[in-house]
C-alpha cells in the first residue's frame, strides 16, 4: 500500500529553516556580543566579550595563577583546558603592572627566586637545579655566599660536611681538638692533663673509661677496691695509664696521690723541689 507524505512535518522543517541566526552570546555574561567585540579562544572555540575575558585575566593574575585557563573549560572540568595566550591577553589591553606580573609568574614556572643574606640581593635560579641541590650558592657577582637550603645556616667553603643538626661539625671539631665521648652516655670530654683514667661526671652515668682507647673500665663500681682492680687490670693489659710523656714529667701540682692511687703504688711521696720533673715517684 503506497504511503502518503506527511505534509505537517514538511511545513515544520520549513519554518525552522527560515529562523534567522542570532548574535553569538558571551559564555560569562550571556549577553549578545558583536563580532568586533568578541574574543574566541582556540582550540576550544568558546566565545567571550572582551570586557568579561579581561576581568577574568586580571583576577587570575592577582591570585598569582598561571596559565590562565578558559572559564568555560574550567567550568566543564575539561581534561585539557584551553589557556589564554599572551597574544590574546595583550589584545585585551593589560596594564603595565599586569604585564610585569605575568612575566614574573611565567618566569616562576622555570625558576625560583632566592635571597642572599650576605649581599641582601635576590636572584632567580633554575627550579630543577634548586630542587636537587642541598647547598645554595649565591650566583651574584662578588658574593659567593653559601648556605643550607633546609636550615639556612652559612656553610663555609672547605669546612666539614654540613649537618643541619650540627653533629657532623661537632664530630669534626672533636677530631681536631682530640676530644672523646663517654662510651656510655656519649658526653664529650676533653682531657687537659693527667692520666687516661676518666670518670664521667654526667648525671646518672659514673662510668670509668679509658681516654686512650675509649673503652669501658667499670660502670658504677660498688666499692673503691672493685674500681681499683678494674683500673689496674685495664692499664696493665692493654693501655698506658699515662699516654702523654709530658704528663709523666710535668704533672699538675697536688695530683700525685689522685693519679697514682689507681695503680696501687705503695709508699708514694713527692720528690723534693730540686728534683721535680726528673721523677714522678720514688719507691
């Protein structure tokens, strides 16, 4: 059976096709925009009036954000939003301050601004190199100041390896000065004179140790006899009680009894003044 054409549908299509095209509207203010006043972002193709787009660019620059994304792409949560190019921004009529701000933000993508405390000047350095470096060297001519990026402490050239907690510098200073730590509580100790038998005076420690080898002699001995036995056993087996010959020849005044008592030497008496320096003990 032959079908008859539907005249009503044909007339409806004719009416739709005869509708006159409207003026494009701004995606921000939704007002009609003349072609001379519109700005089309590529490649997304979103249209805006120049006043609305300029306001969007100005507010984004004040917030310190770059690149400046298309407002419609941001509202649609596009995976790859279109960015407002510098050429489009210049056509919108940016002020000198806004152009300077754009340059600073554009430079911040690839560099980091650092301030030197010594010369009180600032400079931009490469962001990748800054992120990988532990020590920062001032790039400005005539300065050569070096500091730690983490703690901002000055690190001298040729000095010990830097440690933010200062432990590496302390260990280097101890090696230079000949200081040694207590083997129990790690309290740093400097021996000015006398024998190598050291009694740690740190609170709660009371460790007897050898300054020559750093080993423990006795920890909290219960009696003086036990202490003397441990001292005599240690210095008779491995180390010397007096490691420095000058300590033997020129002991400090009043230290004869204290230095010799751990050795268990009987009949100690001090040499006469005219023989001091020649002998320490007379049996």
